[in-house]
C-alpha cells in the first residue's frame, strides 16, 4: 500500500486537481474529498485510510492508495473537454477602462483552465481599474500597454501582436473603444492592434445603459457589425453604479468563453465544404422614385435558415431583399431591392450545392416605372398601373444548367396550400417545397412562428407550429442529411 500526500502527487494529477478546484472555488483538499465522494468512497474512510493534517503551510491530505488511480478517476472539471476548442489557441485580450474590467481576471482564469494562451493588452485608462500585475500574473504573460514602447516594438511590435493571435477579444469594450474601432482610429496600442489585425475580433461591450442607447453608440455598433466584428452581450441587468439598471452589463466570463469557443471551434460540421445560395425577405418594385410595391415578408424565416446552415458549417451566400433585421452571423449577404436584382445576384452565385429560395419575390412589377413622382392633378382620374411579370427566380434555378443538387422553394399560400405547393414542385423544378399558410389569422408574415409542410415527390411532412428559429434548425438538419446522400 502506497502512502502519498497531495503535495507529493504527480504534477499532472496536481494540475488537474488544481484546475477542478479553481473552477469550483474549492480547496484542493475539498476537491479530493469530493472526487472520492463521487466515486462512492469519501475521505476519510477506512477503505482509503486517508488522514488529514496540517504542517503550517496549509493543510494536506494523506492517501494510502496508488495515486494514478486518482488521476484516472478524476472526472473532468467544468469546461475541461468541453473547452478543448480552446486548447493551445492564442487569445489576445484587450481590456478597456470600464468597471467590468475586474471580470477579466476571472475571464483570463477560465480561458487558461481550458488550455488557451492569453496575451493581455490594457488600455492606459484600464490601468485605473485593474493592475497590470494582477492581469499578468493570471495570464502568466507580459502585459502590453504602450504603443510607443521601444522595447516592445523591437521585441514584438503592435503588428505582430495583432497577427500572432487566433482571436482578438475586447472585454470590456468601452463606448470609447467601440467609437475608435468604428472610425478606424489608431492612437494607442489597443486601437492600433484592432486596426492592424487580420484576425477575427469579438467584443464584449460594457457601459451605462444611456451610453449604450446613445445614437452615437448605436451608429458605431451598426458599423462594427457591418465590418464583421462579433458581439457577445451586453446583457440587461444591474449596473455597478447604484440604482442604475438596463442594457449595458458586460456578458459574464463564462458567456464570453462560450462565444470564444464557438468562434474557434474547428470540429468538422455536417455542411463543412458545402456552398448554399439563399434568398430572403421581400422585393420592392418601384412605381416612381418615391413609391414601390412591397409585401409583408420580414426576412425572419430566411435569415434564420441562413444562420442555421452557417452553424452547421455551410458557406452561405444570402441575397436579401430590403429588411430591417440584421444580417445573419457568418453569412455573406448581398442586399438587393427588386426581383430582377435578386435574380441577377443569384445567377452570379451559382453553381452551388443547394439553393434555398425563401424570398417573397413580387410576381409582377409596373411595366413603366415613372421617372418623376406621379403627381395628383385636380380633375384627373387615378393612374392605372400596368403590370408585367417578374422573372421567376426559383424556376430559373430549378431549370438552370448549373442547377444545384438540392433546390428548395417556399410557397406562401392563403388557400389550397398543398395543391399549390405540389404544382409548384413540378413547375419550378424544385426538390422540396416548404409550404406555409400565410393567411392573416396565422400571423406568419412578419411574426416569429411558423407551421410548415415539406412537400417532396415522396410525400408531405407536416411540422407542428414552432418558432422560426426551430423551423430553421430542423430544416438545416434535413438539408445536411440530404446533401450527405449521393442522390437527393
Ligand atoms: C468609474 C468609471 C467607470 C467607467 N465605466 C465605464 C464603462 O463601464 N464603460 C465605458 O464605456 N466607459 C466607462 N468609463 C469611461 C471610460 O473609462 C473612458 O471613456 C475611458 O477614456 C475609456 O478608455 P479606453 O476606451 O481607452 O479603455 C468609466 C469611467 C469611470 C471614471
């Protein structure tokens, strides 16, 4: 029987214990007791014969069994395994000058627990909130603060700092840093890195709700989203300032870790390597320079499908009509207005593995778009609009020489849903038609829920009423399964 003490344990066991204990906020001894308890053999117990004592340098526990048993039996600590996406990944963490900067200490710890390397950069003002000493100790790395540091520029330099990372994270992202990023300023180390980088950037904004709701911050946010900057949070909640609450609280460290893991996840996905062309939203068909014919499509369903496909690893190219919702994450979006523009954009994007035509494309447009605003003149009759047919984008794709393997159309109907969908399947050369009842009472157009039927040549699947996100997820999974088979 071996006799061991925790302090003499093998480094790997001790490290694993330390990480588990840190993750749970427990002492090493408590962690060992818990692990053994989980194994149904709590300490001290006669079978393990453990004893506990203190030698003045902190208490420690003596076990009387093969220590490798402990290593083998240690269950993963929170985040271990799950966080393997971060193992060995390099994260440049820019800490801005907000009250929430203190949470970065925990963020660094959580990232390192998951095997990430964290290289911290503090803005000058952030040093008022956390010390480089604490940040550097937790990151086990040098803390960079100065743009004009002869030593650092010679050694690493802001360009190398910005490139030698797998991801740049800004947390907390102050209103000031967001403004600098949106306008392309580079007058300190943090902003120079952010302008010089070719890596993805994730920001965790944190500020007073009035700062977050200010039109200037809203403009900056929209600009940054357009530039492809990813956001995590902010959340709604209590501010550090007493009595204040609202939107602007920084996302919690574990939420930020989750967002980082998602961005750095390299595991192959079911649609990795597949290209999918999509349309979404309405079209606007001009009558004159100020008037147009539109429909009630919000783009919510199409955009949700695009995002769900991207999450499964597809390269999604979305042609969107005019909508008021943001572009879906990880999707390349082309914004168009008319059916003809949408058709041209879709044609440019073929060939692809699949085409999913969700947009509510106007069937007709005015034959003669007036060059000037049509004026109301006393005594004159109301103008009569002459209409002509718009291009049929779905049929064009379904019968195209570069037809994708899988062509899916949407049928928004208010009557004879299934009969119309089945007719559309043949006429348009589609493989599936996703049919939905858009009668006023259903609230589907512009709403958040949908009840669809998937009409294929082999039958009809009726899906229950669910959120548009759920429809999107389920459809994306079905598409992934179909594209994995040889024949659709
Ligand atoms: C006590 C205190 C708390 C602050 N908290 C925040 C905050 O949470 N978010 C923010 O955007 N700015 C906050 N500020 C203002 C920023 O510190 C200030 O705009 C600073 O110049 C930002 O510097 P940086 O963006 O270079 O880090 C705070 C200022 C003080 C004095």
